[in-house]
C-alpha cells in the first residue's frame, strides 16, 4: 500500500467554489463597515482579521492544502454575523442570503468540510484497493487503516494548527463585531 505522504490534494470544482465564496464573504464583511462608520480601530481590526482569513484560504488553496477549508468556514461564520446588519441597512443585500444558504447546504453535505482528512483518507484508501462505490468492506482492519491514513494526512498538512488558528481568528472577528455593532459595550 502506498503511503499517504507522497500524495497531493487534487482540486475539484467545489474547491474553486470555496475560494470564490471566500472572496464573497470578505466583501460582505467589508460592506457594512463602509456604510456605517462607527469606530475606525474596530473597522481596521475587522478588515485585517478577515483579510488574514481570506489570504489563508487562498494561500492554502494554492499550496494544495486540503485544510484551507477551516479558514473558509471561519470566514463563512464571520460573514453570517456581518450579513445581518447588511440586510438591515440595505434590504437588497438579502439576495446574498440565498446563495449563502445553498453554499452552507453544500458544505454540510460534503463530509470533507468538517473532517477533511477522514474524507481524503477514506477516498484514497478505497480508490487504492478498488472498492470505490462498493459496499463497505467487512475487513476488521479497514477502520484502523482509515484512521492511520487520516492521522497521516492531518500530520502532513498541519490540520490542528490550521483549525486552532482559524478558530482564534473567528473568535476575534466575532468579538470585534459585537463591539462594533453595539458601541455601548465600551462604556
């Protein structure tokens, strides 16, 4: 059996859609900041944090790291916070809610979103043994091999570091959003 270490992440159509939506999320986050000028420092922090998330998505995508999606999900969740004030300010922005809902449904439908290494390891293993599309193999060692491959992929692409960093950036983005949205919290 070939080692996972010598394989590369192959991009599909959904991966390119992820990057396009990452740019859309960034624009939607910036939109209410441009319309409502409240606190310049908070606005700069939001732009920097969302810019780091967008840069991380693009950089990881270009370097063929399947865990770029953790930054994409963080940007998506941050986007949902800023989409609400955008719809209140300009109701026509509500048009963006429909593609967002469709995108969220596609993300939850694809298992690679929340466990990219599991999806990647399972598919690579099943393709290697020629069992793609067949019922699950009753081999008792199958789960052990799949877990080993998932761990190898996570180690190869530093999945935990990307997950932790994207989570921290999302928390900062949400806290700054709350402070930006309700300036009375400063007093």
